[in-house]
């Protein structure tokens, strides 16, 4: 019987033989889904300010007609303040008291009005007396207090409006435009509040103007306001039963 063949004895100096390890296949990572970019919100574009804003009324070149009544405010001299709204270039000089807030209070003939701006016409006086700032306030019987409607800087043209004579040149404006034949500055603002009186202040030591216009509306509905006479007609309504002629 042949002797069995012994199993080979491994050489202890030889490195062990191992099965090759295959590189693992990694599952592909899903691509991240980007968050949707928010749509930019555009700032709203302001609409042009409509001239007939608020209650129904009739647009006028100025709510201060020549029949309006006025009183002096914060001045030491005694000018006729009606020159500020007599529809002429007659000069109005305001010399301030120590408070330095010269101006005038005025009550329009029409009981309730809304103003949308202020127009200031230069005088025949020195440029140094031109107003450089204005404060416009309103008052009505409902609150009994002056409320600032608008204020701001003025930069009147250097051109002078001739005085010509004590009556001055006649100005002619529209609800949307001052008289282009005379030097003036116009400032428009938003306002829907009704007032029965106005206060115009031109801060400084001495201020001189030839005309102040407050373009706006004579209110004809919603406030029980009618005309004092047919000449002050507004949308077919007249106070005391007078008949409108327009």
C-alpha cells in the first residue's frame, strides 16, 4: 500500500494569499433640487395725482377769489392782504414780528374747499425778499384747530413781475396751470381734506409776493355746500334758493 502524500506545509516567509476585493460600486447621489428663486416684487409706480381727488367738486385755478376775506398774521406793518389773491401783480410786503412767521389768514367765499397746491408769484421787489419756504394750514369748524396741509422750500424765479400801477397786471390761471405770462413757482401735493379757512406763512424777516394761488376744488356734494349767489355757481347748487346761471 503506497504511503499517503503529506499536505504541503506553507512557507512561513511567504505572504498570505488573499482573494482580490472588488471596489464597491457607490450608488449615485441624487442631484439636489434647487429652491425656486422668489420672483422679485417691483415697487409700485405711483400714479399721477388726479386733480379732482376726493369729494365731487369743481376744479378752480384758486379757491381764493377776490371776494375772500383775510387778516394779517405775524407782521408789524399794515398791508392790504387782499393783494395776495386779487388776481393781479399788485405787491404785498410782509414785515415779520420777532417770531419771524409773517403771513395771512384767508376765508374763501366758498364755504368748503380742497386745495392741491400753492402758486407764488414774484413781486417787483428785491429777490432777497422772495419767500424761500411756505407753510400752508387749513381750519374748519369741525375741529377748530389749524392743521398743516403742506410745507416746503421755495425757489422762485429771478424774473420780476412788474407792478405797473397800484392795481398791477391782471393774472389769468387755470386749475392745472399758473399764468405763463408771469414769473411764479407752483408746488403740488396730495390732499383730500376739506377746509373753510387757510393760513399762508412765509417764514423770514421780510417777504414780498405779488400773488398767491391755491388751486383746488370747490366742493359741491357730500357737505351740504351750495353757492352764495349765482355768480358762485357750482354744479347747479345755490345757497338760499338762488338759481345757478351756469
